[in-house]
């Protein structure tokens, strides 16, 4: 039986403070996952390993986040979401401490696997938590706010970690991030209300969802194509710009920061447009992404052309990123966390595969080939979304262009 909480200024404020705490959680999870990217050289030198081997810190955490999440979400399906999130943050804090003091790389790699499992569970439950603690009409905006943590991590977190390392060392950087994780844990405990799980689904049911839900199956395939294409190309933006535009490291840093800002703006815009047309927002974002890749290929041999392409790419990525989460919600509103665990598995696995396939293309065909790889996969995602309208099992009152994005649960938390 659904219950609607009366909206007051105090309850609304508390809800948005909780959303801010969840957004901060995304920030520390994502920056911890990607931090080694900016610290590979000092890491490899201090631990006496190659740069490529040091990069496995990112790969290990990403793969663990993808492959483990459906099982852990199912096993914790009856656990209140607030203590679950605080536990995940505790794992992150401990993992960062161990990384900071570890005497060898094997221990670091092992702890990164554990941190990856925690990160994957957060991605599965974080957005739905934010959508539950604000008034129902603001649910999609809350999701957009949480996803803005991606841009904040890209624009602020990772460069900040690099600056801290330059002033101290890489171990101190991870130690500081452990402290940040503890602060966020305290914020979640204080600001996020008790939130009993309401999407109890067993492991068996999680993996049955795509077979029983044709619309979810389509969404997952669309996500696979989009993520493979995007990350296959984006991973090699730096060598591409260095090779074709003779770009300096300073220019590359600038355009990547601008890309992150563009992602935040695109995410914000999509937070308003998905309610009007979810499918239209996703299609528009993918068209923009395709245009950006083509611009980068044909006019990106100069700094101005590259800048324009990266701005458009960032805007489009932000819109597509939020849209694909809402598409997952729309396809499985009653089992959102389970569906998001599958989304997280597909997304993180395809990040690793996209980088792998892109690397093979760069080594054997040339750096330009990754843009065509991105164009091909993004076009496949767009085509699939265009030819699949409402799923055959969609409710009769669903919107014409897609299922309307709705909160993951019917009972709201004050």
C-alpha cells in the first residue's frame, strides 16, 4: 500500500541534504577508483613495477565492481540501505588506508578488488536512494544531482589528487582520501534517513530479469554498445590529440576539464528533459556524441576544432549517462536495484572491454581507428534505440515514446 509523505520545507531540505551526502559518496568512490590514473608514474617507481602493471589497479577495481554487484545486491536485498551505504564507505576508507601503508603491490591489488565490490554496490543502490528521499516530483532531478558527482570527480577530484601527490607522495594522497571517505560516512549516517529495502530480489531472479523483461534486455544492449563505443574512444583521447593536433599536455588537461564541465551541464539539462521525453533525450545525446566524434576526426587536427568537439562530447555524454539510468528505471520500476546491478555489471565490464579493444586497435591499426570504433558502436546504440519503441510488455498507460521514469518504489521516505 503506497504512502505519500506531505512535503514541507524542512523535510524537503533534509531530503536534499541526504542527496548531497549520496553525491559526495559517488565522488569518493569514483575518485578512489580512478586516482591511480594520475599517479601511475610515482606508483610504479616506488613499487618497482611497470606503468602498465600499475594500471591494473584501475582495471581490477572496475572488473570487480561489474562482476560482483548482482550477487552482492541480491545477498543484501533485505538490508536497510543507510547502514549498507555506511558499510560500503567503511570498506572504502579501510581500503584507502591499506593502500597508503601497503609494503607491496600484491596487497594493493587484492584490496582494490574488495573496494571494487563496494563501489559496484554503491552504483546499484545510490541513485535509487537519492530518488526516494526527495518529493516524488523531484526524483529525476535528485538522480541528476547524484550523477553530477561524476563531473565533480573528473574536474576536481582527480586533478586534486595529482596536486596532493606532487606536494607530498602517492601514499599520503590515498591516506587523505581515506579521511574523506570517513567524513562522507559520517554525513550519510547523519543526513540519510533509514531506508528499508523494498526491491527484494534473489540472485536467480536478478539474472532472470533480462529474459522476462524484453524492454530491460533492450536497454542493457543499448548500454553495452554506448559504453563500448564511448570508452573505447575516450580512453585514447590524449594520444589522439598528441598525434593529430600536436597538443601539449597543458591543452589536453584543459580540454579534459572542459569535457567534465560539459558532462555536468549535459547531466543538468537532461535532468529536466527526461521527464518530457526520455527516449528523445537519449537519442539527442547519442546524435551529439556521434557528431562530436566525427568533428574530432575531421576538424580536430587544430586546437579550436578539438575544443569544440570535446565540449559537444562532454555535453552529450552527460545527457546520455543520465538517460540510460532513467531508461533502466523505466524498464523495471519495481525491481530497480536489481536492474541497476545488471546495468552496473554491463557498464563496468564494457569500460574494461572498450579500453582493451581500443588498445588493440591503436597498437595494430592506428590511433585514428578508435574514433571509428566509437562511431560504429554509438551508431549501433542509436539505431537500436530508434527501432525499438515501447516494449511489448510495457503497461498500457505508458508514454508513447517510452515508459515514463518513475521512482523506484511507491513508498517515500520523509
